[in-house]
C-alpha cells in the first residue's frame, strides 16, 4: 500500500493527471464553504458515484469541471472504477469498503490542500 505522498508523486508524473489544477474560482468556493464542507462533498461523491459495485455509466460519472472535488478526482485517478483499478488495483464490480472510501477521500483532500497551499 502506497502512502498519500507516494500516490501524489506518482500522479504528478502523469501528463494527463498533472494538468488538473484548481483555479481561483475553485479556491474561492473552497474558502467560502470551508474544508469541512468540501470533505463532506468528497465523501458523498465517492459514496454515491464511486463506491457501488456496478456503476451503469462508469467512466462518465465524474464531470471534469463544476466542483473542486471533481477536478481532484480526475487529478488523483479517483474518478471512476476503471481508473481505480489501473492506478490502485482496486477491483471493479465490488462495492468499496468504508476503509477504501476513506482512503480515496483522504487522497482527494490531500490533493486539494496541496493545490490551495501552492
């Protein structure tokens, strides 16, 4: 199991993943809502859009824009089950455990916090 820092380092070497950045509107939204609310949104998005064993629109369930968590999901390869399998060896067609969901949310939040602090 890799650490969050190891995952972020690996992701930073991907041309596709490293192109995602929070813009000033995203950061403004985060500052307005607070990190606790963003964390809550991330938990909900992961639970509802990523955790189910079967996702009819897998690969298309996470928009690329519209919410900072969506950008973070793409930047961290936590956007769909296919990406989770490719990057983290998380099996498809099996419900994500609470621990798996927590690790995904923590990675998403670490990416967001890194973006804010840069």
